[in-house]
C-alpha cells in the first residue's frame, strides 16, 4: 500500500491498483505539488464541506468517474452538481470493493459559503474516516478539536497510521494533537492541516519530536511525498 500526502488534509491511498483520495484541496493550496488533473482516483472521501476540503472533489470525481463519499447532506448537495455520490452517516461503513471506509465523529463545523449570495448552506455533521485495506487500518481524523471518545476509538481499533490536524485556530493545535495521538494509540502518526495559511503555521518536526518523547512514531510528509505502509 502506498500513501501520498498532497498537502493540507489531502491524503491519497493507493492499494491493489485502486486509489481513494480524502479531502482534495490542490488549486487553492500554494504548497500543493499536484493539480486536480494529476489525481487518479476511484473514490473521493470528504470529511466536511469547507472549501479547503472539497474544492477539487468535483473535477477529480468527474475526470475519473469516481464515487464521492460524504455525510448525507453534503452528498445530496454534490449529487445536484452531477456527481455520483454515496451519502452516509456517523458510525456507518461503506464497502468500496478495494477498501472499506467507516465514518467516525469529529467536532468542527460544516457549511458551503455562497459568496455572491452572502449565504451559507448547511452541509451536515463533520466527520473523520477509518479506512481498512490490505489488512491495514488508517485513520483520518478530519478537522476536529480534542474529544474524549478518541480514547474509545483507540481502545477498539488497532490503528496502523493516523493523520491528525495540528494547525490550531481552526482545529486542535500541537498540544491537543499530542494527546489525541496518545489516545488513538496509532503505530504511526502524520501531522496534517498546517502551514497552508499563516494562521495555521506550525513546526511539524517539533511535533514529531514530541511524539517520539511519548514513544510514538511520527513522520512529517511534504506535499507530494509518498510512503509505504
């Protein structure tokens, strides 16, 4: 299995000749190394509706004929834009054939801002995902603050790799992310959702060093960098 980090919260998982991408945000990310047309995906998973997580879902899904998996309200909205969607809800699991994705809770907000109309469309509850493929378990926390049930998730799951936001301001910062990493009990942690904008600038290497002090293996991935799992 190969993991590709595309910057911000965008993660791609390639397994058995198939691929899924989570929260594609490339055109609006000055640090991204790829463009939407570079992404080959059989499924697009969305944690919530903010632009920095769904901006490139439409071009990637349409170019690849990919299914879009999201909370039911967001999936319905995107289906009206011509996308092939799978709407689901917290606690549910979808079988993609090459991988299974369980939707887990995250504490955040979720809405689509219509600038011209000065309106916001409600887009359901934000979420994270637990992805299972090739006998591996990968957690993408989504945008979230720290919450106690992360410990429950860690007790129930054997997580091989966790993607955890560290940017602060819009999500939890490094201190809370460190606690989240402990509670998830993941074998390896990769920080996400930082440095894209000045307000979420963080030292990811310092965070990984703090993980090591806790006996947790961490890895910083640059946009476009790949790792094997």
